C-alpha cells in the first residue's frame, strides 16, 4: 500500500489527530514505548516490504511515521509472535 506524499502533517499538542508523526509524537501516543524499542521497530518496518512506505526519512535526522501503518505493523508483529 503506497501512502500519499508528501505526508499530511498536522500540528496538535498531543498528536492525537496527526496522520504522520515524528518519533516523539509516536512515543507520546503509545504509553510505555521507549525510543530504543521504537528505533528497532522502525528498522524492521523499513526492512519489510509491506511496511516500508509507512516510514519516510527525507533527511538523515528527520523521520515521519504513518500512525495507521504503525498500528498495522504492531498487529502484524503480534500475529507473527502468536498473540
């Protein structure tokens, strides 16, 4: 599934309505998610054909993550582990 580009970015204080967020926005949205785990999962998303379009790196320091795509990845990851 290919996402539209450029990503639709919205600015909300809690990022609850944003379609694309940065790492901090995702960490705020998912309580208990730490930066190290997120970095590992983002690498896994980039390496998986089904999820690579949900992570956009326009520069080496800037990353945008599609929230819906991240949720799909979490469901896939849970199913892959038998949960």
